[in-house]
């Protein structure tokens, strides 16, 4: 395949060297996949998953045995009392919004402990009562605690910010589009302990997007009350065509379900429209698929570091999500990288992505996403806002091979623009 590239001979030699260097990390990922696969199989066996559970409901969706069993399996895997896993949740932002609106009431206060949340939540939170249906529109106050320059929680500021109105504490596990580290399960455990020491009655919520099946445990295993995420990310295993989940303490999951559907119906209704087979099989595949994505971002980090680019996490760092952050330093390189990834996509490889305005984002964004499921970031994708320091956020990859091909094509395309010299490194 390297013969098809303009700089194929050099890239092939470098790729072989990079793979030799990262081999011990790849082995560690494979061992983690084995453990998580064991856990999924045990959960399916413990809940007696059978052929009848793969069939779906229509209409109101009452007495959907497949859905009910799947949600029990999901809850047990995530260390939660209850889980809501539904195709009518259209995104992670939708699942998070149901949680925030479900738990908070007029006069309450939300504090985000981990700095400014992901761009698509800004309009959900709102700034003033404008009729949009935001939290602000319902008289719910909001504060955020900026992280330290090293990406750590400012506990002194948090202690001073908590008031009698404070009800819910938000934690974003993954970095999103922020230039900061993602938070490990050990980090979240410490956050839970310190929050409880300040106010034991506070409800702790975690945006769990991109983190599922990366570590041995999930936030709900370490005392978090409520988590949410998307099925077209990690837990759908590349097969879920739509959907999201909410998991945690039963009372808060039920409140979120009432907001998502209607009070009085909550978790009881909701047809699954033929999705159950994909959900069961996707969750079964999730440990392996997430492992493939992790191998891919380790390879990407190691290769880009060889060329002099800064990456976080670095190739040998412990990971808690599937996102790889690469500092490209210019809009031209950001665009070229994403265009190279798109050219290696199975879908729409012929399309040239360009920066554009997108709903929920403040800056123009360029997205490479030639995916089978629209917006599925468990599939190989790369994107970033057109703002300094011009960071690309790469994630996903259903197979390690696909990620490697995507990276070498992206590097070849970047070199073709004249902004980098592969032999000489990043200029």
C-alpha cells in the first residue's frame, strides 16, 4: 500500500519502527480487552440473554423483554442500580440534557467542577431567560470552576462556590475540545470523595462520552450518582445506528427518563424498532472495538511525536478515553490532516472536508468523518475548531489497520501541502 503514497518508502520504514516501539503498550491494551470481554460475557450469561431478547418492539414499547434485559446487563456492567438505553436518545448531548433537566429544578444550581464543558452544552445551560428551554430559562443557576494551568481541579475555588442552592456537580471525563487532560477513574474517585467531604448531599454527574471500556471500571463504580453517553461512541461497538444511555442511582435515572419521555411513563415505554440485535452484538464487541481504537491512537501519537509534534496523551501515557489530541500549530496543517483522514475513509473518501459553522459550536469546525453511521466517533474520525493553537482531536477506528492507514495517508497529504517535511520533521 505504501507504493500508492508520494512519500511511501520513508513512511513505511518509520511505521515499522514505530510499531516496534509501541509493542509493549499494544500488549497491555490486549490484556485489558481480554478482561473486559470476560466481564461482558459474564453479564450476558448472568442475565440469561437468549435469542428472544434480540427481537424488538413497536408502538408504545411496553413489556419489551429485550430492552429490559439489555438495560439490566448494561447497569451491571457499569456498576449502576439502573440504566436507560434507548434509540430515541439522539446524541450524548441529548442524554446529558435529559439528566440535567431531570434532576435540577427552578432555584437549583449546577456547578461544573472540571472547567467549561463541551461546546454543545453551552446553549443547554444558557445565559439568560430567552425562551429557548435552557437551564437558565427555568431559573437554574450555573457556575464553572476553571481548571488550574496544569489541568487540575481548583478545590479552593470549588469550596467557595458551593452554596445552599447547589444541587448538582458536573464532571466531564473526556477533554472534549478543551486543551486539558482527560480525567481517569482514579481522578474521579478522588473528586467524589472530596465533594462528599464538602457536601454529602450533592448529586454527582459525569459526562462519560468516549471513556466507556477504556479502563477496568466506570465512574458509577466509584460513587458517581449519574452518568450519560452515546451508543454511537464506545458502547455501541460500531453496530449501534443511533441511541444513548443514562445510568446510575435508580431515582435519578427515573427522573431523567421522565424528562426524556413524560412523567408517568418514564422507563416503562419506548419501542426499540429493530435495534436490539445491534445493541446486544455491539455491546459484546465494544471491548474489542475500543481496544482497536486505543491501539490506533497510540500508533498515531508515537508517529506524530517522531515528527516533532506535541501530542496528549503521549503514546506511553495511561489512557481513560479514545481521544488523541495533536497540536498542529496552523490552520493549514489542521485542514490538511483532516483531509488526509477523510481520504482514507470507507465512506465519502472522495469528499474534501472544509471548515464550516456547525450548530452548537462557537468557531468554524473541520470534520473528517467518512463513517457508516453519521457522527459515529467510535469509527475513525478527526476534527477540530479553527482556533489557535489549531489542535486536531482524533478518535475511534473500528480496526487498528484502518487507523494506521488513515495516519499514513494524513501524513502523506500534509507533506504534499508543503507545510511539513517528513524526512526533516515538523518545521
